[in-house]
């Protein structure tokens, strides 16, 4: 009976390790998406028509801005899923980092909407700062969570000795 209990415990630990590895990989995906979002924003900043206090711009007024907006929506969805995954993995630090990352993405989106309406420098700064916070959260998760290779390697090493 104790052998069956230990097998269940090992299976549960492997399932948790698998969830943490998937959470780490989705964090890496969010980092990639954030970098692409930043690049699209810089392209629009350099080559797009900036809004003014008298003339706002549409969110789909140019292809690069449209891609920036669409990727921002996808980032929001991915960040929300990341929070759900972190809660499911029961890793407290990941839950907090995911939640802060999601709030930062929402803040960047709100600042972006403000920027397209008024062209205010403060809104542009808000987007940049919120991007930096979100990026820091997801990069931290990449480093904090175990990788698939390291957890497998440590279990293999202990079983052969």
C-alpha cells in the first residue's frame, strides 16, 4: 500500500513539474511577444503620424499601428491565461509575477489608448514603463521556474546512483 501511495506522490510531483515547465515556456512566449510589441511601437513612433491634442488617430490608421493594437490584445489574452496557469501550478511567486505582468499590460494598453487620443508624452512614457514592468515579470519567471531539462536531469541522476 505504501508503494502505491509513493507512486501517486511521484506522479503528482511529475505533473506539477510539467505544469511549471509549461508555465516557464509560456513566460518565454510572453517575453517574445512583448519584444515584438515594443518593436512595432518604435516603428510607429519613428515612421507613423503622431497624434496631437487637436487631432487623434485611429487605432487602425496604419498597418504597423494596427499590428501593434492586435498584438496588444493577444498579449492581454496570453497574460490572462498565464495567470490561470500560475494559479493551477500553485507556485505563489509565479501567481504574483503573472498578476503584476497582466496589470502592467492592461496599464500599457490604457496608456496607449490615451496616447492615440491626445499624443501626450506622459501616455507614451506610461506605455514604456508598463512594458518594462511586464517584461521584468515574465523574464523573472523564465529564470525562477525550472526548465524541463534540469528537472529530468536531476531525477535521472538520482535514480542511477
